[in-house]
């Protein structure tokens, strides 16, 4: 079992918060003495503070800069599609 204390600011990680839960992409934005500010990417972005002691079942991967760049391109093109579909109504 891991915790948020192991995660570095400015980095993107693939994690599972609980056993058998879906894989989640997170970005660590800010680290304070006791907490981290996390952006979770899924069907919607969720911004939240987590205690450094909060458990993480598995840290699957620290994403490289190249993978983050590829993901951002895919994510932004998906967001543009959703924005276009909403404008049609």
C-alpha cells in the first residue's frame, strides 16, 4: 500500500486508489506540509486536496513527458469534440 506522500509535484501518475478500482490519471499540482492538491482526469476533471497519509492501493506508473504530451493531445481533441457537440444544441 502506498500514500500520496510519495508523489512529486508537477508529475502525472496512473494510480488505483483501491483494489479493483479503475485506473485513474492524476496530476500533483501543489504539495504542502500535510496535503497534496490533486487533479484527477476521468469523464470530468476533479480538483481536490488529499492528505499525504491517504492510501493509494497501487502507483502503476509515473508518466514520461512524451506520454503526457500524447495524452494531452488526445484529451484536448476529445474535449474539443464535446464542446462542438454541445454548441450544436
